[in-house]
């Protein structure tokens, strides 16, 4: 029996999760909030990988596992595939999604607010970028959970230099 | 022969050009009267400063809604003052027209009021306003970094809105 939930419910729940962790549980401690959110993602990734690799044979090498994430796993979770995969063949992979679904509605304020404290870089922009980056810890955790369940310990980080394109950098621990 | 329209005393505005930008301006208010968005495409005359303009617009619609509900000869349900009603329930005013512009209005059950001021020859814009509300839900409500009750500053919303409004005939 397939039980389904509206996508807007999932979206709203993810938004609220980040808001709770960074606003209430670990207010003013973004690193701790990020770690918790990433840990939740890890669990989710772990379980999802079990579900989506049920009928498949074991992966022959790391590249095959990464390709599984780029094609089948990403289509199951985000209804599209990864647009670009780059590797240095020495354990680092960059997965680029040109229109990351969970960031598709994020829009940073075009007019920066006037702030008098920090005269260095554009403070409005970096605060917004920081807020957006909190939303990427969950997908990073998912990827890390999937790979670790496939026997590939790694570290995953995300890069949003140009929205809505989003790159995930996977560093396999040798 | 027309008696009231098109004379020198109250000339009708120029017919919109082929570029299709029919809309003059748009307001979005929330339940508490905060102006979430004010967009202006073609407004040659400004009579008030922005704050007064927004307050006047909100007050006008508040009064108009309650007036139209109270003067309703058909429906007995008057509703509560200020409480948004479900679509189709009670009496809901949706537009008024003068010789120089038409103002179309829609209020959602969540209290979001969308007002679009266009050329007087515009048809019924209720479906368009519903579509604009759909854009609002999609790009503003679902934007993780938007805090409800604050002015809308989303690029995606502005672009989609511009594009859509230009296509309304």
C-alpha cells in the first residue's frame, strides 16, 4: 500500500526543521544546529539507501555508487538526475544540480539592508547566504548516510555560489 | 451620442499600446494591514506619500467590504467585521470601475488582499488574481527565508509577477 503526502508538506516540514534548530534549540550556535540537522539527514539517507538499493547487486567500486546517487537516488528523491558529475579520480566528487528542488524558491533580497556595524563586505548578502546554507546540511547528511550505508565513509559539503545551482562536494575517506 | 464619456472634462485614458502592459499598479496586504508588496508599472500621478497611500487603500477596502455586505439585499449572513470569509460565502465585492481605471480586489481566507489597478476596459480579473495568489504561495510562502508579515523581497516572485501581469490583456 503506497501512502503519499503532499510535497508542500515535506517542504514546509524541512523549512520548519531548520527554523527550529537554528532559531530555537541552538540559537546563536549555528555549528551545533548544523551538526544536528546533518545527523538527521544521515539517518534519513541511511534508511532511504536501504529502500532504493533493495533489488540491486553490490556496487563494484566507488564510482558506481556515486553514479547510483546521481541517477537513481536523485530521481527518487528529487524527481530529476544530477546534471553534472566531476571527479579527480582521487576520492573527490562534485555533484552539480542546476536547479536544486529544495532551493528552487529561495530568493535572496536584491537590495541589501543598511548595516552600520560591519563596514567590510556586504553584510546583507553574507547573512542571507548563511541562512540559505543552513538548508543544505540536510541534503549533505542524506548523501553521507547513503554512502556510508554502501560502505563508503566520506565527508559531504555544499556550495551555493550561484542559486539555484547547487554543488555537493563528496570527499571519500581513504 | 455619448453624454458622459470621452468629453474634455473627464477624458478617457489612452488605449494601451501593443506592448500589452495594461496594469497601473498592484498592492498586496496581509490581514493586519501591512503592505507586503506595492508594484507600480504605470502611474503618472501620485497624490499621497506611500504610507498614506497604503493606509488609504487598506481602509477603503475594509470599509467597502463591510458596506457591500451590509447593503446586500439577498444574503442574510453578514459575517464578522474584518474576518476574511471563505470564497463564495457571504457577499464579496470584487471590483469597481471609474472612467480612468478599474480596481480589482480579491481576499483569501488567510486574509491576504490582492488589489490590481488597470485600464477601465479590462475584463473580469478574478481568475488572474487567483493565479497571482498562486504565485504568492509558490514563491513567497514556500521561500524558507521569508518571514510572514514582512514585505516581500523575492526576485523570483517579482519576475514571475511582472511576466504574468504583462500578459493579461
